[in-house]
């Protein structure tokens, strides 16, 4: 029973804000995907989900900035 509680607690652990910022700035795309898969494999389901969100937002923002900056 205590193992189930520990596994559930681990699965619900959130990705810290400093790590989300790190993923957003430095790990957009493939590196962030690898990190998300790593978290998932380690049992950190919520961290993996948070990581995927940070990667998606990072890619979207960088693509949008690229489009906007190419107009000048």
C-alpha cells in the first residue's frame, strides 16, 4: 500500500518553475521531448506533461518570433 501511495505522489509531482523556464528557453523541440519521455519513463507523469506543455509553447513562440522577425 505504501508503494502505491509513493508511486501516486511521484506521478503527481509538478515540474518546477525554474525547470519549466529552462525547458522553454533551452530545450524546445527534440531535447525537450527527450526530457519529457525520460520523466514519463521514470514515473513522473505530471512532470512529463508539464514538460510537453513547455516544449509546445517554446516551439510556438520561437516559430512566431521567427515569422515576425522575418517580416523586417
